[in-house]
């Protein structure tokens, strides 16, 4: 089991670092470095304007590890990157929902710490195991897929699709003073835009391809409640799923 875990971590780290190296090669970022430990995969990324981004690599969104993180003090943007090669029996959207609604947003609200962006992207994306419905005109053709993952592309193509990026609120939701904080855009969360550009998504198409997630909060007699909504298209927002109101529990 230890060998299987080590192989899985090594495979996920290889994928992340190959993608970051590609971003640097095409000028989407200026440099990156691994600053994590054996138990956590963290990266420090520099954008062309000097902005510093912390990228925390996680596994499947429904794992408890998704709720274990701290935003570094130096981070001007904080991104959680989920890679999920294990849970292939579920649609990726289920893992995304579990990550945001049951792990990330409760911690954001309870600990009052901002997560700017959530990314879902791993080596199975765009393969026969996890087919990608995105426009085939986007993404990267060529040897990037081979360098990033041993998993062959869908339909025999050496194609790595654009990732799924979810933009989150710019500040912590709070029922009285900040009930509906504005969402990030691809301009305010610049790593998200840089990641899409590195995968050949045109600037004019990126807002339509990006996703968003927000949380409403309410004070009730028995505690603080929150409700998570996930949608797509920043230009013309469309709700994909909205959960019910849940009492915040951080036992």
C-alpha cells in the first residue's frame, strides 16, 4: 500500500510540475518552485507582473486532505489544485462539489481565510477514462500529454485539454457585513487566466469556459448556516447546482 501511495503521489506531482513548466515555457508564468514537504505538495509561482501565487496540490475532492491547508502569508493568490486519478466511478463534478461544499467553503467561513481559485485537473482528463467535452480547438496538442502523464489521450489524440477552473469570492462571506462578496474574475485572479491561456483558450472565450462558486451565509438561532452555489460562464452567469442551507459545523 505504501508503494501504491508513493506511485500515486509521484504521478500527480509529475503532472503538476510538467504543466507548470509548460506555463513557464509559453510565458504564462515567469518561474515556479516546489516548496512543500513529503505530506503536502505546495508550489510558489511567480506571474509576469511579479505577483506571487501559492498552489496547493490535493487529491480527490471528497478526501479529508482537501480541507487541510493554510494560506501562506506571502501568497497574493491562493489556489487549491485537485487531482483525482482514483475515483473514476464518479463524475468529476461530484468531486468538485464535495471539495467546495463540504471542505473548502466551511473552512473559508469558519477560519476567515480566502481561497481565490479551485482547479480540477489531472492526467486522466481528456482520456478514455475521463473524456473532456471542451472545445477540441482549445488545449495543447503534441508531446505535452506524453511528458505530463502515461495516460493516453481520448480518441488516440495526443491532446491535453484546458483545466476546469472555479473562481471563488474575493473575500470571506459573512451574514451581516459581507453577505454576498464579489467573485473573482480572470483579471483579479490572474493565475486562473494564465492557466487557461497556457492551454490556448482565447482571451475572449475564457470567461465562458471558466466556472464560479459562491457561498451565502445566514445567522439563525441555532447557529451560522451556509449555502453553496456553483455555476459557469462569467460573462453570462448560469447556475449549475445549488445546495441546501447547512449549519456550519467545525467540531
